[in-house]
């Protein structure tokens, strides 16, 4: 066996059906790896603590991704892009592993969920805490369309992130307490159309960019009827 002794910056692993795309651990010189891609294989991650410069990790048509594999992502603290594409199945244990790991990926800027994942309100809450996230592709947003109550208090997202909620037409209650990244513009873009569906209560207490009087104006002047807006001092029917 010939041992590689150079410095890897990018690595793509693709395997025949039934084989694992496994990085031997330890693998020499992975310390400078910035991009790692798994293509049509059963992925097994290396110790990501040894890849401090890893920026992009992607899984394409990889089946049998385990919860253990996802939990290893938590040590990839420099990761900026995480992509899933063409994943046929994503189990509940794998979903829990990913949810747990995402809470540690504070540098993440781009996230694409697999289309087969069941995105829960807990997962949405975890994503809301990713302060650097700029691009979010939620293939399975339709799975949340029956959601009635959503709490995103202290979420680190802006108006663009808030607008993702526009598809939740069955939503009855939305809590956005102390979400300082949202403004009246983003709030209006979400509350107005959703209030015409099912939304009956919104809590924006402590949101620095949502003044008390502006919350009143939103309800009175933008045609929000049948929805109560709580801004910390009073509610407006």
C-alpha cells in the first residue's frame, strides 16, 4: 500500500454500491482539508477535530447515514457549508444527531436539508440560533404546514430568515420574543398574509426593532384583523 504524504485541501469519495466511503483514521495530512464530499456511498466521517480548516461538507445520494455520523459534525466548528442532496432516507435517530450537531456549528452560512428529513419545530428552533446562516434550503418545509404553534424566542435571524415561515398557513401562534434581527418590514411580510389564514397571536416582546407604536400601526394600518400582537406593554386586537 502506498501512503499519501502530501497536503489534502479537497477530497471527494465515491464508492460502488454496498461499500463505505470511509476515510482511514488516522489519515496523514488532513489538517489542511477545506472541502469533503461524499458521493453515492455510505459515509463514515474521520475525526473532524483534525480538520480545523474544513469549510464545506456535502453528501450526495448517500444512504444509511447514521446518527453517530451526524453527531460527529459537532466538532467541525469551522464548517460554513453543509449540503444534503438526493438522500433517499433520513431516520429519526439520524435527524436527532444532526439537530444536536447543528447547535455547535456557529460558523455555518449555508445549509441544505435532505428532502427526506422530517423537520420538526425543535429543528427549526435550532436553526434559528445559527447567527451566521445566510442561505437555508428546507426541502421538507411542507412537512411543517400542519404546525399550529411555533416558538423562536431569542432567534438570531433577520427579515429574510423570518420570511421562510410564510408557507406555514395553519400557524395559530408565533413567538418572536427578543428577536433583534427582525424589523417591521419583515414582520409585516409574514404577519399580514398569515393573519389572513390562521395566525391569531404574535409575540414580539423585547424585539429592539419593533417599537410599541409600530406594532399598533401594523395591526391597525396594514389590515391585520383577528390577530393579537403582543409587544410587551399591551396587545392589539
